[in-house]
């Protein structure tokens, strides 16, 4: 049965490690930029070995493979389920130009990574790619924790304690298996800063109206900034178990990006015992939703995307997105 099972997953890095223990002289062969396998060789041995790392290190962004099945279907991705019947089009009299357009369209829709969502046989969502066994395990534990907390599975407190022991990231659960707020009383007050960003994708007509401040509901950028600042100050009332932080500063910039987008950037600062990244992310999210609300009368084809933490400083561990 060719079904996904995380327990049977044998990642590329572990294979390399195991092989190198017996053949320490194993070395990498230079690949072509469009290769779908990673080639290795052991000196003084004929042939070579290759790893097709479609799960642990996807290569979809550089794959230029196209395949035609025995029954005339075009597959742009061997891993994907989608097929286009060139046979039926040819039998219906499609011209060479029409076939070229169909094939070109299939190529342009190739994804930079697997588009499918992978689940193990227990139904646990593992994402579109598997980066490491540690990350996979953490996702599985997080899923089981959520299942217990929100009644999606009959897990015992003893099981939860076991998961908490295996995964030190579950800081919002006490030894009794119940939700708790993290105690930051013993931490030192430091200056905490966080930067988050996001994009609202709009059509060119709406962008022009925003530039001219001609949206009927008012000044989109100013209102979105105010909404974002207000939301940041109320993050603890929105996100469960967040601490009530007295922010010393919230600054939001909204700039036109290209012809069809607004880039939102929020900087939150506080002198406190815990970080302010949730405040920055909340500010960006609500500012983006405010843009949507003020422009939806003109079009519902508005996309909010790429909301992410860019940087945080002042805590136990700083972070900066590469």
C-alpha cells in the first residue's frame, strides 16, 4: 500500500549518514541545475547512487520534467494527480498552436514545491514538505495536544504528560495536563522589539484610488494604521494566553508595492519580561483586514498574504528572517 506513513519515512540526511558510516569517502557529484536527484559516488566503485528528495528537500522550483502517459495524458509533476489529455485534444482536431498553449500553460502552473498537503495514516497534517524528523515529530505532538484540548480525540492526561515531556515547546500546558499561562515573573525586564510585515494584493484601479485618497469610505492607509495600532494594544484580549504588555511604541508603515499591492510593516517596542512579536503580527493582520474592509465594495478579489515575523530582539533568543 503506497500510503503516507511518517513512521516509515527515511529522510535523505539519515540515509547519507548511515551510508557514510560504512563508506566515509562518499562524495557529492556536481548536479545539473535541473536534476531531480542528488548524485553521490564512492571512489574506486563503478556507478553512483542518487537521492530523489521530493519530501525532505524538494526540488520542484528547478524541475523541468514533463511526462506523457501511455494513454496520452500530460503530467507536469510526477508526484501530482493532475493530468491533461493531449490525446483527446488531438482527436478533437486541436491545432499545433492550441496544443502548444496547453502545454505552456501546464508548465507555467508548476509549483515551487509540492502543492498537496501530506497527512500520515493517523490523519495528522504534516505540511507540504518535511524539513526534518524533529519538525515532523513536533507537528505530530502539537496536533495531539490540540486534539486533547479541543475534544477531537480521546487522549488521556497521562498521554499528554508524555507528549509534554517529549516536546519542551508545549509551555502552555502544566504537569496536570491543563492549560496555563506562562509565568514570566522570574524573567528580566529588557527592551523588546519586534518587526512584522504583510502584503495586501489589490487591482491597479484600487491602488490608484488609494493613492489619490478617493476611496468613499475614507483614507485607507490612515485608518488601517490606526486600526493596527489599536489591535496591537489589545493583543492579549484577542490571542488566548498572551500577556498584557504595556507597549511603549507601535509604528506602522503602509507603502504601495509595485502596481498591485500594499506592503504593511509594523514595529512594536516595550520594556517587559516577554516578547512583543504577537503584537507586531496582530498589528499587521488587523491593518490588512481594515484595508480589505474599506476596499471590498470595489472588489472582493483582494488577497492578504505573506504575514510574517521579520525580526525580534531583546529576549532570550533573538531572531531575524534570512
